[in-house]
């Protein structure tokens, strides 16, 4: 009896081999389709923040890691931009912790890391962060933009060792490359948008300064232009204005600017700090008193409201006003009348009131320390003055302003500040706002040995806290400037179209290579209609095997 042998072409062994090959091919095509679909999603999202969230959401779906992060910045000062677990976004600083050892190594070398069991590997088992976090399986790959890492994608599992495989690392590397390209597009678009917004804001600011007197306001940032725009609209009216903002931001300056642009500008402008005087003295300062009304009242005194008749009064730190005086202020706002201390005679007055506070009045109303009816009377128009940390673009202008203001008075000839001084100070948070900046410039002028103030004249605590993080812009990549909304829209459409074309071409190239150039086979592998697939092939200039044979 002759014994037959199975061949690759026939019999069970041959069939198993064919099935394995077919399954590998199908898995490969599924990976290609997955990358193609993710590429389309990523390239169509040009909002930087939403893009980072989208990237991590899709990666967490694919890898099923316990936690995932996207970090950006330098090895020694990176920041976590997005954090996820399987249930969604990670909240709280205690949950947003990664192995700094792993991330630092990836950002320094630009090479991926694949750790099966960090607790047992000598290289990592001594790392405090890895031990404290109980980390086991870790994948971390760089996001390369230009020639160096812009950031990294980091996924981990604390409970299971070796939960990731080599193919997971390879997939993550390929997706990180797609993600990096998308992030670069989003950063470019962000710069286009910022440039357009800044130019629009600058034009509005220049127009406002030509039409109104804002000579006391130093700044051209978008937030400052918004403040000036609102002040210009309310200035010609008699509406009561409430100015809110942190201490030291310059709230009195915007109050004076409103006064200078009002119809009362030729009348008195008087100020009083409601938190600087005890209740009895404050009442006398505001409303005046009659002779003999209290010990020491040797003569009748005119108060600020009476002295400011037909003009404007600025009530600074109005939240500090005692409740018994709040009632009297409310009467002035409602009826334009008051009584002097020690008198029962009502006096009428025509005064515009501008108030300011660094506290949240709604919170004080809820606590019962500030009258609700007074709050609503004061905030007919509310202007929020932004803190200095929210408008770093204004800092160079303010530096020049304070150098000009103080250098001569201090007996120095200072021409300006060197660029590193400006860059360092722009990264400082300024808890004391403009008042603090003015003191820093005065100190630098006093300590300066030449005609430029430099970083060496900054206080040590500012140097320590102002270490600048890596800039968000891509190094060495110039960004075109869009001059109007139409150009901005066109730039976005062109960027998206180019990106989608690149992805389509890469996808088709890989599938045609896998199918040996056979259109029918390639379309079946992708699940596409053959005619649609053929149109895509022609669109991108690929040739099928049949076309190649015809030309031959």
C-alpha cells in the first residue's frame, strides 16, 4: 500500500498552513484598517486639547491598559496633559502620577521602553516612583516632532506582569507617529489662530486708544483689549460699575480711565479705601459730619460724596465696608441722598459710583456679610480685571513702562531689559500682580551695574519658580500667517486635505503590496467595493498588475 503525503497545496497540513497565512493576512489588514481609521480621526481634529484626549481615548480602547497618560515637555520638567483609566478621565493630583524614571529616559533618548515587570528588573526595581506606585507592565513611546521628543505616550498596568506584548509596542509606536503628525498640525493651526486673534485684538486696541483716553492702561493683550472695550462702552453712561480682580492688578487705573472718558471728566474724581478706616471714621469720610456730633468734631466737615457732587467717587475694597454703612451706601445709589453724621437733614447728591473689590461678593452675600440688594445695585456693569499671570504678552510693555518711570528717579540710565530677563519673568506667576512687578523692576534698576537690567538682578525665589517649560511650538518649524477668517478657514481645509491624502496613499500602498497588486484581492481584504477601491488607486497614481503587464 502506498502512503500519500500532505503537500502545502492539498491535505490537512497544507490547509492549516493556508489558514494560518490567511489569518495573519487578515490580522494585518485589520491593523491597517485600524490605523487608517485612527489616522482619519486624528487628522480631522485640529483642536489641540480635544486631539490629545482623542488620541488617549483610542489608545486605551485598543490596549486596555489600566492607566494611560500623554506628557509633554523636557525630561526634567514634563507635564501630564491628559490622564485616563478604563473608566474615564483621572481626577486629582494623587492619581495623575507616572514613573518619572521611565518618562525621563524616553524623553532624553527618544527611544521607546517596554517593561514586562518593573518590580523585578534590576534597572527599575530600585526606582522609588516605580516601587511606590507598584508598577509592573509599562509601555512608553516618544512623540517625535522635528528632531526631538515633544512628549510621550505612557501606558501601565499595576496588577499584572507581562500584560503587554511586542506587537502592542509596535502598534503603539506606529500610532505615536501618526499622533505626532496630528499634534504638529494642531500646533500649527493653534499658532495660526493665535496670530489671527492677536492681530485682530491689536487692531481693536489701537482703534480704542485713538478714540478714547486709555493712556493710563499699559497693555495690548486680548484680555486687556476686552477690558478697554467694555470700559469704553460704559464710560459715556452714568451706570454704576463694579471692577473685580486680584489685589495689585490696577483696578483703580481702569476706574480712572472710565472717569476720563465720561461726561463727568471735568468734575471731581475722589477715591477712598473702604478697608483702611474704622467704621466711625469711614462714615465721616464718606458722608461728612456736623460740629459736635462726636468727640473731636470741632467743626462741620464735608464728606467725599458731597465733595464729589456731579463727579465720580471710587470706592476701593468695597467688600470691607461694614454692614451699617452698606445700608447708607444703598440709599445713595437708590435715591441719591444721605445724612451727615450727627444730622437728620437729607442732602441730595449727583455722584457716579465706581466700586472695586478683590473678593467674590456672591460668596460674601451667601455668608450674610454683604447685602444682596447692594451687590446687585453695584454690579450694573461688572468689569473683571485679569491677573498679570493671564496676560504674559503685556509684561514686556510693563517692564519698559516701569524702567522709564523709575530709572531717572533712582539716578540710573537704563535703556531696557535683556531678553533672558523678560523670558524668565514671563514664566513667573506674580501673586502680587503689577504691584509686585513694579517692585521687581525697581530692585533690578537699583542693583544693575550697566544700562540694561539682566536676569542676575532678579530675586532668587523668582529665578527658582520661573524655570520655563518647553515651548509648545515645534522647534525650527515656521508657521504661515493668516490675515483674515477666510485665509484661516482655507489653511485648515488645506491642512486636513493634505493629511487625509497622505493617510489614504500609505494605506493603499500597504494593501496593494500585501495583495501583490491584485485589485480584486486587495478590495476584498479591505472590505471595500471593488470600483471604489479602483478609483482610489487611480486617484493616487498606483498601477495594478494588469496595467503593468499592458504597458510591458
